């Protein structure tokens, strides 16, 4: 079972490492749902953290439809992550109708190689998740972070279970959104995923809580 921690600062990365988490999604700007981390933060995390780091690559605060200039920013940030030695990235691009921008995803896969690619929660806004999942599989995305189209993973558990069955090992379906130690055992029983995602923030701040990360891991065991 794999636990990914969404970390908004280097302190949370250290928490994740000490508690025994398996991967970090590195972000900035928690109030926006996560933007691309700075070069300095990314560099320091890679220097001091042994876990696989998947920075989110998101160049703007609102929406996932990108113009040509924003796509170029996306490309430059992906290349930066590759040059620094990141294990992967978390990214998502949509068309104006809400469907995934498969053409840009194909370009992302070229820019990212050999890094792994996670599709972030842009997936929760698509009009047809079953079709979108097949599109991600077709371009070679390794996992999708999703709450099943609902506000939280628990609320979307029924759909998450369907997506896990549809994926059938071709792509990892990673539930995220409101995942905490108090609900992850029930969520896992309902969904049966192999990977889960949490910020482990329990005090309204921006830092992961080490006891919470440990409790989530204990619940998954």
C-alpha cells in the first residue's frame, strides 16, 4: 500500500519522510489547491528528502484550460523538474468543454520522459470519467489522483470503486480529497485502491502532522 503526502513546504516533506510515507506531491499556494513550487523549494527538497518527489506543475490559480503561453510555462517547468532529477510530476490540462486535453497530455509525456506522470484532480471536473480514464491510459499516464468527481473521496467512494475496477492495473487510481486517519480504513474497504493521497493537515494550517501520517499508515496496515 502506498501513501502519498501532499506537501506545501519542506517541513511537511520531513514529516512525511520521518513517518514512513512513500511519495511526496510537492506544491505551493495551498489556498488555490496547489501551484508549481519554486525552484528553490524543489531544489532543497531534492537535496534533503529521500522519497520520490512529484511536483505539481500548475501555472495558474484558476482553471485548467491553458493558452499557448501557459503551455510554454508548463513545458519549461516540466523540463526543470526533469533536469533536477525528479521521479515524476503531477499535472493536468483541460479543454474548454471540460474534457481532458489529450493533445497537450501527449506533449507532456514527451517532455516528461523518463519521469512518471500523475494526472491531478483536473480529472474530477471531466464530464465522463470512464472515457477520460481510458484516454489517460492510452497516453501512458501512470496514475490519476481523484475523489471520484465528488468533494471528498469518501463521498465519491462508489465511483472510485468503479474506476479501480475499470483500471484493472493499467493505471493507478489514487483516492484523495479529505482522506484522513479517521476515514481511510472505511475508504479502503469501499474502494480497494493500492495508493492513497492526503495532506495530513489537521489543524487548519499548512503543515502535515506527523502523528496523522503515522495514523493513516497504521490504518492502511
